[in-house]
């Protein structure tokens, strides 16, 4: 079992930066690939980024590539999403998830956090 808690959301200006955190608890963390997803109002859940167990492989959605960076520290049981040059379309509830492989497909993730709200607005 892995419990995940996101934090770091809030209100940010367009073009600004925000860093989301995901804290894992439970006996095992490092065996899991980790992903970030988001759900905007009235829209389907959307993949954002994923990272492999050891952190050597990352995957990004085209919409965030070059602006967002995913990272992890297995000793601290933490995953982060650095969001730079944010846009209004980035407004959403952001969720972290743990699964077997770093994939964009949500059905491959077993454990999910409750989410943190990010609002991009001037």
C-alpha cells in the first residue's frame, strides 16, 4: 500500500511558476513509477507527466513539454512537479499516482492522491 498526499497548489499568475509536491507513505515507494494527472473543470482527466522507479526515464504530455519537470527522491518518498511559464489552460486539480510503469494511461496506476488545486489567473 502507498498513500499519496499532494500539496503546493494555489493561485499563480500566467507566466509564473509553481512547484507541486507529492508525499508518499507506506512501506514501499521506490518500486513504483509515479505520474501526475490533472482534471480541469468540465474536462476529462488528463496525463501530465510520469517518471520511472529510479528517475532515469520521464514522459511528458505535449501540452507541458518544455515547461514542466517531474522529479523524485525515493529516500524522502517524494515526487515533485515543477511548473514554469504556466498558462490559463493549466488550471486544474492535479493528482499524483503510483503504478507499475511510467505511462500516460491512468489505468496502469494503482494508488492515487486526493489532488491539489492549481489556478492560473491574473
